[in-house]
C-alpha cells in the first residue's frame, strides 16, 4: 500500500528548451525597450527645458544689448557736458587757490565802527594782512605801508584795566619795533585817535568794546598822552589789534558758488 504523504508533486516541462529561451529573450527585450523609452522621454524633457532656458537667456541678452546701446548713445550725447564739468573743476581749483584767502576788509571796518565808542575818534587806520607765501615757500614782501603822521611823545600806556604805565624811554634815531600778529591771526589793525573821556573810561572803553568785535581780537594800547585839540583837552592814543580768521569771506573755499554759476 502506497502512503500518500510520501508522494511528491513532480512537474515535467514538456516544451522544447527553445520556447523557454524565446520567452526569456522577449521579456528582456520588453523591459529593455521600456527603460530605453523612459530614458528617451527624460532626455527629451531635459532638452525642452534647456531650449526654453536658452531662449529666455537670448531674450534677456537682446534686451540688455538694447539698453547698452541706448546708454552708449546717451553717454555720447553727454560727453561735451563731461568735458565742461572737468573744465569747471579745474577753474574752481584755480579760483579756490587764488581767492581762498580773501579777507572782507569792509566787514572788519564795520565791526570796528559798530564797537568803537562814540566818545572817541580815529585819526589814522592801517590794516595789514599776513604776507602771502610764494610757490618756493618764501614769504612775498608786502607793499610799503602808507605814511602816517608821527605820533607825539607817549606819556603812558593804558591797558584794558585802565591802569597807566610809565612810557618806555625813547632812543633818538632808533626805529620803532613793528607790531606782529599773534599766532593764528591773519593780519594786524593799527589805529591812532583820541578820546574826550581821558584814560578811563575813554581809552579803556575803546579796548573793552572793540574786543567784542567778531573779526578783531586782543586790542591793546601802545601809547597814550594828553593833548590839546582846539583848546579842548583830549587823550590821544595809538592801539593795535589782531585780525582773526573770521575775517575770511570763505566765498570761494569750494570754488564758484552754485548760485553764481547760473548767473
């Protein structure tokens, strides 16, 4: 008696081997063709994207080239104005060099007039600016100063506090020591006059009030004496003050001002 559990299923392929090989080759060809078709589709998509990107780049290039052409034409049109601007810059440099140290003498005299006491009068006034410097660094000799009346013998020197000091002894034939501006000053103002109110408060008021001027610094009396003027006793004095940098006009420090260019 045969035990069914001991019976195993046995399959027997009755087809020739060539049929199986053809089936396998067919399956391989189908899979290969499918993969190849998929790869072609991927490459086609990439090609389309690349062509679209190239077209956009060409359009952007054409637009940029048109803008460059327009701007080059604009530059050509504005070239004469550029040359004018260069000439203007050169002329401004020359003007700033020539006029940068311009001093407003009228403003200095106006300051003196506004601060000078009503009880005092001037006989002479001399305004001297610092000597300019030549290209080689040597100072240019200033023009000779105009002659002024010789001052009378000094009987004392009056300071801002109103105190009177004894006059310095005069040496016959010795030239007077010229006053020099203080460091930082641009010039010197020398005056001679008289006051009807004596040494104090007359001459003292000249020092105190003139020292309040914006462009005049550190006035001091170099000599004072009692005089007779038309049978009236007055106090004659000579004084010196520094001209400060506020006297510069600064009009041409940066070249010709814009409002003057348009006129």
